[in-house]
C-alpha cells in the first residue's frame, strides 16, 4: 500500500528557531546548510529523521510492524511565495492534499533507466474500492467544513508498480492534517505477485513556520524479491519521494 502521511502543525507563537522543537540541533544545522538530508532505511532498522511530532511513535510502530524490505527518509526545507500561517492556508493545504488528479503526469528520475520517467500515467478518485467510476477531486469550500476524518479510494497507473487501488484517509484536529495512502490491492509484476496489499507506503510530514516549510518524507516497501525485481524498484524510492515533494511544492503554489 502506498502510504502518504501528511501532517500540518501550525504554531501561534514566534520562536527564534521554531524547528528546534522538531529536529535535534545537529541535524538542524546540516539541514539549514544543505536544505536536504536523506537516509537509506534497511530492514530491521528504525526511523532516524522523523521530526518530533505527536504522531511520531504511531508512525514508528506501523513501520516496525511492517518490517519493510527497504526505504528512504528525506528531510527538506523550502520557502513558498507566501506566508504559510495565513488564516486561509489550512483549507488551501487540505484541498492540495485531496487533489489526487494532479498526480497524473508528474515525473521522477528512474535509477534503473537513468532518465526522467512518468511517475503516474493516471490518477483519479473512484467511487468505491471495487469500482472504477471516475470522480472529481473532493475539495472543501470552507475551513469550518474540514472534517475530522474522511476516506476515499483512488485508482493509480504507476509506471513502476502497475495499476492498483489506493485507500486514502484524511484526519484533521484543528492543527494537524494527515493524509494516508496505501495500496488496497495486490501489486503484480506481469504474473508475479510482487507486493501484497498495504505493503507499499510513504509517510510525509509537513511543518510550516513563518515563510518556510519543513518536509519529511519516508517511502518504504515490503516485497517478494524474485529475480531482483523488487531491488530494481527500491533504487528509485528516493527519486519517487523527491517527485512527491516536487508535486506538493508545485501544487501548494
């Protein structure tokens, strides 16, 4: 299952260095200089870059239970064109995360092919996990109407993992937005059952402060590695997470 975990934390007070509550000083120093940190995640290991947020232990527990074959963690800083704490931004961000159709056509660098490649040939919301009726992206028109929890299903045509159904869940508590995407159906490589349902995941945490946004992404999978097929897909995990960052950044503008 592809698992996208988006979290928004909005603070009301200005601190000299607000990121110190989320990242230890050593990692923060590197991040401020390089704007990006990445770590390869091996089987049996624990997450090392995930920020200090309320959902941290929950995410770590889920990853531990999955025991993924491999994964990649990514921390990035970027500065949008506008202040991310404006009153209207929570609704705008929430609808950005629900814009499933905008995933269509985004690109990533394929490590195996050594060239840019389409990530999703198609992406759209469907009426049910067993149906394929195309639905419009479910946007919300008023901040007061953002639900605490909601769920949808999406159909994805993935250039590396083929076609599958994703279950997408959202949660909102007034401060944090969570988006979860995971493969609801089996992923095949021709006739080979490559990835079982719920075994391809990505977690993304977004922390805005002032005019900058901290982006944390973690993509992982647990797969049957027949003939090295899974390994060849793993080599592109970093590039796929980076493509999702580019997607979010582009749509957020």
